[in-house]
């Protein structure tokens, strides 16, 4: 199995509902350093998993819909805690849609899966892994 | 599949028995930067894999039983080489016990597995992965 | 010249005023991984620059006054852009006050200076360096 | 499942054939920071996955056949794009040959698999995972 | 003293002349992860050292003149070993020219100095520091 | 001003005397990831600060005298706390002796200074800077 990973980041504000979150129930924020991993059983004729330029551009586009925003005001997350886990799934699902729509190139149709990891600090991160 | 990882560290002394270890048969030591990963198929009602505050506290407690010690003198490791691999399993097993005992919260009962990685330097690390 | 550095982090929301900030004029947030460096010409009788336990605790206390907050609502920053540079100075100045007040131990009175670096992402950081 | 990883690097020149590569069709180069991970279900009698000294030496030997070279001139890669993915497989396959030949020690015959990750920059890396 | 640093990278091929370089006399290559640090005694009216967007764009432009090339063929480096040290100075000097030309904004005219660090691997890097 | 840095590591056991050290008064250990920085006003005829191969070898030799040992038993440290600060100075002073003795090559006689940083964990490090 092969994989290729590209990294970018987003900077958002949000708050959480639930006693388990303690002081993070207050409005605060985070930089998420985001790693998007594309998996594939074999390589295409060019010897790659995915066009890394397209993967980088698409990750930037997906994060561009989230960054520099207060996620508490985003309709897409109404009634949902935008935890690191939830955001990892959101990014992975939107990349998966892009792959299915052909936005990662024709070769990306052979992808087996996507994993997205969001680093919220130097001591904590979360991942979501899905098939394609 | 989701996962959440928290990082902490411990600083221990130890020595190894066996020619394969070369100069590491002498009493020496290591800083282990420890990553504890908790895996779960779905998220709980709060949108999380595990209460990250509890996970952090529990990892600190487990490492607190090992750090600032000479592991050669610890009864728990009598007759055992405290290699990075063995210590990764020790930390993972103790976190698993904590999960089973409810010390990571009720939600943690839904965890699928735990992986622990110990970084012994910038050029070497070891992991142990287990089901819960 | 000797130095000792300890690392911690904070997670805040804020917005900026000024066209130069582009989309960062919107309410957003950041994780700042914070490095506090203490400098000293010589070592004390124990062979250290500063009691690293006290330095770590004091840094945590200073960051505890800022983390999990919307800095736009903090009186201390009224009328001020809480840029990475400004926050680096704030943290450094508060650590300097702590040193002068004896909160870093008597030995810390020999400190020559403090530098604070705030990492806002994997591709950007800012520092403020001052004498003590 | 246990794993042990060792890190080293190589510095090579190469070019790619195919429009998908854009400016990377020109002769350029890369530092690849290489992580070789050895997996094993259980530990041997010494409490290790593999002799880390031998693993380090063998990784260095494998990278020594590639580093400080223009890969466009290497017969082993004639007609092949030496993408990060392809090079990850090359390194993994050569380490697997070494394991089979006994060059990683007798204990290494119990290895379940090898994963090799090549970091081409701070924002991109690729992996190849195989059974042994 | 304040500073702001932005990070980007370039991927080049080159060779060195001189016995001191050993195998690096052969055509090979490198990824350089590049940190550009801008220093300034005080902050401008917006509370910043430099417009970080412009600094990022300018660094990208400077690296864009070097990346995906064989530096042995670049007239700018005729008769010069393109060592990590030399390239750090090249990048710093080109950023200094940009600052003097106003390409980093009017505020950047108050900059005191620039430091550029090129990381050639996880175990080696070089810096060049200059006044403005 | 130019600089070149090389990185290596050592793994030692030790204990500290003095109440300020708390639990670190017990025998424990550390991995120190060691960065040795060589500074020089200008470059030599080859375009370098120092022969990086020799610098790497010499750092390895200096660390080889310390690693895989219990520093409490080393005569060189009798009556001295082997704090991170003290060890940074020890490594810097031994590299300075090597430079003076010509072990870093004739070109190294032009070095202006050396800085050594020892990382004891992902959240703490210490440096010692000296002239040559």
C-alpha cells in the first residue's frame, strides 16, 4: 500500500457545549496543522498516488472554507461541537467528494482511502480515516 | 475510524542484558517522548473519541510511576529488558487498565484500541498497538 | 552565555483591525506554542540558569490568564491588535515581572534577559527579546 | 503489534517525465528524510523487534547506494520516474531483501512487515508498506 | 527586539568543487526548508514587524527563482559553490533588496535586519544574518 | 554572520544534588538531542563555515565520551551537577578545544564562536554560547 501526505493549516475560533470541555466551553480558537493522506494499492502510470499539486490545491481550497472564521457561526456546524475529531472528518469527507468529482485528477479515482490528521498543539492531535 | 493522541514524556535510567545491546549494556538513560493514541469507530454524543483532559491526566499518572527512576531497580521489570518496545507495551497496557476501570470516563468504554509510541531520540522510536 | 527554554501553549480567539490583516480581520483563533527562554551569564551554585520547575509553572500561570479566551474581550488588550508579536511581548513582560517579584526563585534575580517565541503555525512564528 | 522505526536521509538529483509534474520535469533535487519501520507481532527473547544497530546500519547502506547521485543516470531506475512513492518502495524492498538474507540478524526473520516513509519537505511525504 | 519568521522550501540540484566535499562533488540535490526572519526594534502602528502576507509572498518569489533547477547551470552562481551557507546569503540579500525596494510594504523600511536559515536535512542547517 | 549547525544525540544516566531538583535527585536519565552551531564572520575559499563532515565526526566523538554512561561515575563531573546547562558547556568547550587543535580543519581556525543546545525533551532545552 502506498500513501502520499500533504500539509497545510487553518486558524479558527469556536466554543464547545458540554461539561466535559471545561474552560474550552468559552469562545477560544486554534491553529490546526492539517495532514491529508491519500492511500492507494498501486501507483499510476506516472509512478504516483495522486497529483501532489492538485492534492495541495484541493486541501488549501477545503481549508479556505473554514479558516479565519468563527465556526460557531457556520451553518454547516449548527448544533455540532466542532471538535478536532469532527473537523478531521469534515476535511476528509470534503476531500473525498473532490476525489469523486474528479477534482484530484482522473488518477485519483484509484484511491483506496483518505486519512486526515489535525494537530491542535505540540501535544495533541486527532485523525479520521475513511475509505474512498 | 477516529483517533486522538496526547503527548507527554518521562526520563529514566536503565541498562540492558544481551550482547545485541552493545554499549547500552552499561547503565545509561533516556528521555522518552510518549504519544498515546486512542482509537474509536465513532464519536460519542459530545463529538469526541475520549475526554482529552482525562486522557492527558491518565497518561501523566502512568508515566509518573516510571519517570525519574532507575528501571533496573523496579520490581515490575525484574528479569526483563526495559527496551523501548517493552515500555511502549507497559504504558499501553496500563492505559488499557485505566480505560477498563472507568478512569478515562464512561465514554472511553467505547474505545476500540490504544497505540503507544515512545520516541527515544530524533532518529529512533517504537510503538505497541493493542485492542481494548 | 547560558539559556534555558521551556515550552507550553495557549488557544485563543481574536480579530485584527487594519486592512493589512486581510481575512484575519474576521474573528478567528490560534494555537500559540510558546517558548520562554531565560538567559544568564553564569550558572548558580546548583549549576542551573533558573529552577526549571518554577519556570514551567510560571509560564503555565501566565498563559493560563490568556488561554481559552476571546482576546477581543480582554481589558488588557483594549484598542490593541493582539498580534503574535504583541502577545510575545506580553508573555515576556509578565515573566519579567514574575522574575523581579521573586516568583522564579532567588536565583532568577541573576537572569540577564528573556526571549519569548510564539509559533502560530508550522510556517510562521514571532519573538520578543528583552533584558531583565 | 510492535514496531521500531529508525531515521536517516539521502540527498539526490533527478527529473520527472510527464506533464503532471510541471516544473519538476526540470532537473532538480531533494533531501529525503527516510523513516524505516519494522513490524512484528511479538518480541524476541531480548525484548526487541529488531537489532536497532543493525537496522540503522542497513538503512544507511541502502541509502548509501542512492545518496549524492543523479538518479536519472542510475540503471536501476531506467525508464522509471523516481517519485517519492517509487523511492519509498525501492528502499522498503531492499530492506526486505536484507531481512531475508539475514543481514538484520536471525531475529529479524520474525518480522511481519516493513513501512518506509520519505519526507521530501516539511509539507509533503510518501510511504510504502509491505509484508515480509 | 522583535522578530517574525516565515517558512517555505525549495528543491534544487547542484554539485560542489573541492575535495572537502567528498561525495557531494557529484551531481546531487537537496530540499532546503527556508526560514526567513525579519527583525525590528519596535512595532508599527498595526502592532506588527512586517506584513506577514507580503513577507510570505516575497519569500516564495525569491525561492521561485531557485527551485526546480540545477544550480550548476544558473549564471548567478557561475564559479561559486552553492553551499547551504552561500544560498542562505543569496536568499537574505534578495529579501533585503525587496525590503529596500518597498516590496515588503512601507512599514518594512523600519526593519533592522534579516536572518535566513536553510535546513538541508533533519541533522544539518546553516544561517546568514545581516543588517538592513 | 554565518553559522552551520549539526545535530546528534547521547543517552545518559545521572542524578542531581540539591532540593531544587525535586524527584530528579533520584538516579534517572535523559536523551539529549545535541545541536552544535559554528559561527564565522565570512566564508572560506570553498564557500563554507566549517567542513561539515569533520564537524559531524567531531561532535560524534565528543558525545561518544559521554553517551551510554552513568555520569555520576565520571571523574570529569565529580562534585558537579551534570545539568543540561553544564553539559551544553562541556560539549561546547570540547568542540572549542578540537577547533584550536586543528581537528576541524585549518579553515575552522577562522571560527568566531560555538553554541551548543541540548534538548532534554520536547518541552525543555538549554544552550551555552562561547567565543573561540
